[in-house]
């Protein structure tokens, strides 16, 4: 395979060719490169061995039992104008107090004129395999940042492999996406960047997504974030505590406003993310087609025949306005009056959240759903925090959040009660009465979409309430109407918990009810033992912090899998994670830390291998000290902005770890069964994309090189070598007929 080396002498007349050698290990140690013409090959120079990838060469004898020779394939580099501008962490931190560094760490600098971007996938037809590699350099070898390689599918397999990954046909969870969070801190830095640097930032995060028919495949691009979390009003990563309605006692929310998000530039940051991703995927948002003035936004641009590929954004509330709480404080808060059916403050909070969705919609930012509240357990947080027990969250969803956000479900619950002879109001206490849960078919991981979601969002509720929390009837032209789905107005998804993995089992059993209850087969009946809250809940959000992945040998992914096995029709989503959160000398950013990037990849692999539908990082960008944060709770982030100089941001290894998933596994992909066996550990996960390509992500988080084989669905093999502290993402096209319909069906 002949490729032009852009950095070797004589590049105008020479090409790198296939090297076949009887003693491949000797050749790899020598690290030689040769220039080949039609007549001869000449040694040009010694090059770092990390630039040479060893893969088995197909033997001339198809029946040969072992493969001993190697092809050495040259890495395909991105254009030099878009390569990483590497900066040593100690150099960046020099003269800056309170900035921690990995003394061997490096970061990639982006300024208004230059930023590194990833090469496109290109063709993977036939036996061609494309893979991307991020590797921590050592012994004089530089780091690799999502660099592109090629290899091939073969009949033979490597004879000295240590691990075998067997890609199956059975489909698992539907992927919602990968991304980060739009905090006030991130918006503050984004605003300070200036127009040219902001464009680089948006391109780095939201362009370059992979998938079917996407223009980003034709050019270099970013990591294609597709999912985002939005705090409702302030969080600890704000400069101060505020809400969208700080007028004491305003139960009707007549003073409600999200204009503060325009002032902080957070709303514009989200609109820019929507535009960047939409333009990269050749989709024009409805609000832009309407002249940029807001209004109802279609989920699909049917007139243009374009697919809606906007980032999927969901919201979480840290705390209600202080006047809704017992102590008139957002710290360790309890809702005034509890969560019973008659609690006017709990109902006001539900309408406050509903009003946020409507106001964002009118601003051109669609939120597909909400969580029931950020981290309701008491873990000693010293910032905004609404405390709940599992029983509180069950009642909060059953009596208030669910009925306000999903009035069609509330109506059907009321009809079911009347049919059962229970003449209660829609907000009555939960009981195992006849109503179908808002769940998808088992194993699909999809959210809403059952018969309960057919009648759409209506104006307020049956009580006839008014004010900011009540929405007008959803239509295709009347702002700020409901979200428009394929079947008409769609009601937002609700995710329960939004707290640590260790709480998942207990909370789901309380909020959703008996996991062992059997479906009666009646489309309008809840299984006996299920709660009314289960009729409203689509997904289960979880965080990584209490698991302390960076200190555990065994990952707690089994907690995620256990909950999936008990509640297979509710999707599981990792809604928050970050590094640098633990107290100690390295709290906050650790500049250039490759270990933290490896931890990200490890956690994402373990979660998605155990049925998680996606993974959302915390702040999109912070400063070099991990702020601002009004409470001093500084943490790390994949991108750090030099707020003092104001002219550059820096990509951490965590950014590239995220890119191994976000760029190559778009929403709508599905997890695939992956057998993983051998004498060494190799965390991995496999996905089938909407364009029919298969993606396998593997991680070597140990200190020695490993050799492994991927056995694909049609029986061919990909023979791989993975260096220490390296992430690899492989993309290939399965052969025709590799999976029949029965094998490709959804796994239960």
C-alpha cells in the first residue's frame, strides 16, 4: 500500500512501500523507514517506532496455520496545518500559582489561527479497516492524538494473541450520545474567547461527527459531541446563586424569566453548538429557517428532506428558588410542604421546570427532557442542593413533575382510576392501578413512545392553571409550543435518580416499583406492584463519583447492568462525571494528565458495555485552576481556557478520550454483544452505527503492549497490537449476510 510521507526527505520523488521481513521484531526495534521507487528501496532515516504499526501479513499459503511475517503500515497523518500544537504542561503552568501539572504531561494548544482536527474516516469497504489511536508517548516517543491508521480484515489470525474480541450480531441498547455540560463557568470562558477562538472551540467539540451521509467525513473535524446537559439556573459552577424567579411567593411564576442566560452568554453558547453541529451535518434548524427569532422548532426539516442532528440537550435543577424551600435557602434544601398531592410549592417547582423548557424553546434551544433533580442524596454538598429520599422522588414524579410535563399520561391515569372505580384527582397517591407505563420495548433502551404519549401536551392541566408554568397547545406555528415529534407534539422525557451509581438499585425499586412484577399483557395496565411514577419515567441517570474509578481495580459497571436486568425498558444514562473532584493535592485540573484520559475511556467502556446509552461529561471548559466556582469546588475539564492571556484554549487527554466515542458512535447506534476472553485484561465495547459500519473501542490501561484479535461477524479477523496507555477505535464494514434477521434482533 503506497502512501506519500509528508515529513520524510525526498517526499517529492519517494513513497513508503510495504516492508516484508523475516525478523519483524528486529525491524521494529530498528525503526527504519525506506524510500521506494520502481527500481529500488533505500533506507532514509530512523523514525520513532510508534509510527510503525505491526499487523500480520497474509501468508501466501491460505492454509498456513500461523502468521509470522508482518506488514508495516504507515500512519495516515492529518494535514500539518491541523496537527496538534503540543505544549508541555510545566511550561504552561510556569509562573502561575495554584496550577497543578503532570510533569511529563502535554496539551494541545488552540488559538484563533490554529487548532488540531481529526482526519476523516474515508472508505472502509471490502477488507479495509480504519482505526484511530491515542497513545501516551514514552522513551522519546511523542503522544498520539486520535491519529488515523489503516489495516485489513483477514482470514488468518495472529498466532501469539493474548485476547480475543468476538463481535456478535445481537443488538443491545440504543445510544443517545456523548457530550458535556453547558454551565455558567463554561459560558463565561466561551464569551471571553472572542469570535475567532469561539469558532475554533465549537468546531473542536461539535463538528466532525461520523455516521451515514455526513459531510464531516469529507474533511477533518472535531469530536462530534451529540449530547449535552444544562443546569436550570445556577449551579456551583456559577459566580453566584440565582434562580429564574426570585420574587418571594410568586407561585404563579408571573415574574419567571430566563434572560439571565442571555446575559451570561450561556444561551448563545448552546445556539452556537446547535448551529455548528447542524451545519456540519447539513441540517438547518427550524429557528434559523424562521429567521432566527425562535418559535416552534420541528424535529425534522421535512421540506428539505434533512435529518435533525442537533445536539440532544436535557436539563437538571440543582435547587428551586429559595422561597420554595422550608428554610428559605438553596443549601441542603427541603421543599416547603413536602411532595404530597396538595403541595403548592412542589407543584410550583414542577411548573418552574416546565416553564424553563418553554422559554428555552422560544429561544431556539430544544430540551428533550429533564432529570428529577441533581444529586438528591445528602453527601455533604455545600452548594445548591435539593434533598430527597427515594420515597420523596417517587411522590415528586407521581404527583407533580410527571403530571405537569406529561399531561396525556396524567389524563390516562385519571381515566384508569375512574375505570377502576377510584374517583381521585389526577394527583392522587400512587397505586397499582390500570395504566400503561411510559416504557419502550425491552432491550431497546429507547425512552418514551408508548400509547401513553399519543395525545400530546396541552395547555396547563385539568385544573386550568395559568402563568409561566402552563404551556399553550402545541402546534407547528405557535410559539412557545411543545416539542414536535414524528407523531405530533412530544412530551419531554423524565430521568429519575441523577445521582451516584451506588444508589441505583435501591432508588429504582422505590421509584419504579417491584421489578419482578409481570406484565399483564393489557396495553392499558400497569403490572401489579409498579408505581404511578413508573408511568412517567423514561430513563435512569447516574453519576460516577462515589465509585471512585481512579482508585478501584474492578469497575462497578455491574451496578448498571443489574438495574438494566431489572428494568430493561428504562434507558440508563451517565449524566455527570469529571476528574479532579477528590480532595487532596491534585484537586482541580492536572495539566496534561494522560491517566485522567485513560480513566475517562475506562469508565465509558465499562458503562456502555453494561447497557448505558451514553455518557455526559461535566463542564465543557474551565480555566487552568478549574473554575470559576462560587463555592471553590474546582475540578478538571477536557478543555482549559487560558483566562489570563485570553488568546488560547488547551485540549487535555480527556478530550481525545471522549472523542474516541463521541466522534465515531453517533446517536441511533446500538450496542452489540462482544465476547471478551483471554489471559490479559482489555476493556472494550462494540457498536453498530446507522450507516451499517461497526465500531469497536479498546483500551490498554496497563504498562505493557498487548496483542489481540477481533473476530468479526463473518468470521474474518482484525489482528491488532495496542501499546501501553492507548485507546483504539476501529471501524469496519461487515460482509454481506454476516448477520441474519434473527441474530440481529434486539437482545432482551
